[in-house]
C-alpha cells in the first residue's frame, strides 16, 4: 500500500501500512493461526481499519524428504551414511585443504550446480549400501510436497507476526487501539498469545501513559515556584484556578476543529499552563500589595482587576496573534503544528473570558479561609484571636505592624 515518505520513521519493523501490531507466542503454529484470525477480524471492520495486511507467509510450497527407516535398514544404509551423502552433495563438506606459498584453499565437494534439481532427479541419487552396491535414493525414500513458511519472523527470540493497518478518514489512533482490544476479546484469543504495538502505534501508546504524569508534574512545579515566591500555600492555588477553564477551552476548540488530543495538542496545553497563570499573577500580586496598605480582600482584588485589565488584555492578545497563524495551518507541514495552535488559541480565549471573573471570587474566598485558619490556630494556642478592622490577616504572611520596632525598621 502507498505510504507518505517520512524523514524519520518510528520503530524498526517495516510493513506495508503505517501502523503495526505484533502477535507473539511460544508455539509457531498457534501464533500463526490466531494472527490470521485477528487479521481477518480487523480486515472485516471497515469502519476502524483499512489496508490491513500481515507479514505471515506460511503458504509457500516446500518439499520434504521422508525416509523409510525399515527399508533403509534392510539395504544397510544408516542415518550417518545418508546424512554424509546428502551433505556432501548439497552442503559445504570440506574434504581437504590445498596449501600454497602465500595462502591456503579449502576443498569443498558439491554436485554440479548446473543441474536443474527436481524431486524426481533428487530421488535418482545413488547411495552406497553396506555391501558396496549402489541403490537410488527413491528405493527407500519419497518426497512429500506440503505448504510451509516462506520466512520465519522473530521478535525478542519469539516467533512473531506483524499485522499492519491504516486508518480511515476521521478515525483516531486511540480509537483503533481500543477496537483491537475489543476484537481480541470477541474472537477469544488465548492468554498464551500476546500482542503489542510497534512503530507509531507504540509511540502513541507510550505517550498516553505519560501524559497525565507530565501535566501533573508541570502543575506541581509551578505551584512550588509560586509558593516560594509568595511564601504562601493558598495564593498559588488562587493563581492556578485559571487552568481548568484554559484546558476546557483547548479541548472544545480541538473538538470543533475535528482534531484529536494528540501529543502536539498536549504540548499546546502545557504551553497554556505557563501562559494562563500570568493573569492570576498580575491580579494577585497587586491585590497583596493593596492588602498591605490596609484594604479589604474584596476592595483590593477589585482595584487590582481594574489596574491590571489593560496589561492582561495586551499580553493575551500578543499571545493570540503569535499562535493564530499556527492555528490556521498554512505553509509546509502545517498539519503537524496546527493542533498546538488550535489548543493554545482556544485555551486563551476561554481563560480570558473566565479568569477575570472567577479568579477574584476565589481570591476572596481563599482570604476568608486564611483568616478562619488564623483564628482557629490562635484558639488552639490559647491566644486571643486577632480582630480584623479593614485589613485581614493572612495565614502565611505576618503583618508588618505586628512586628517589633527593630524588625520593622530593618524591613523598611
């Protein structure tokens, strides 16, 4: 089948189609049987698979020499005599060595290579009996014609059959892998036969296994950095509240564009994690400064939104203008980068529309929760709870007016 030529090919197994599924087992015959059944089941499913083929070639014509041991024993021909005679005619039996002045040459006996061999001509080969007479090979042997394997493929020292397939228009690779698992259960494949993906399909499967860990690690890293920056456990959560809306916008944009959540799209979501949090940083940073000046949580976040509205819009529009050409998918090899642009554009639009409303509300609730924890901690210590006038205590940042005079002077 025709395939697009790629500069970089994933996987070492060559096949006629783009995606590979390897069927393995200890028994070669059982492996070939169930590989053929799975191949037929995939070929019959035209909705999820196309161009289904395999490298199983077990219908080649082969000739087998069957020896009648009883007749050979009556003629006085043992197994070693038969083996030596056939090996001397068709093998590489070295009978002598010719030594020259500068080199040595091995003398190997063989039958005339110009002879066109056939099963009938092979049965006419003369064999020497124990009495010294010559008898034809056909006197105690016959040639059986059967179907056998043309090639023997192995993977990891086990016999393997590679089934390759392509995907119809609009079918995702993840859907095809799930359908293969369903077909294995449908045909009743035994546990002695194992399957594994190879090439592009294996790379896709490995990437899916690490996507959640990758996204979680990125969020945890950003949380730790923000926690060190603000010396707080609560304010980083407030800043990261814009991520769900960004991810939702990216997924919806990919859905409307008819694209899959591929590895490139996940890279776009990872970019969103770094881009979207700057909106929360701008608002929370100003709100904390205003809180130190004596404003309440509601007043400080409201003023911070008004003060930072223009910078937030400018940075978001700059990011949109930079990724919008990628989302349009123009230029050579644009299909690879287009999911990244669509994910970033959709995530920025959704987060921009929701962050300005959601983050201030969460900030107020988080500050109230912080004040409640301060009061609870004071009660456990047996100290009077601090009375809040306009300023509200933060759980993790001490008030400057509560510091001793030398420390306050040093801080100023």
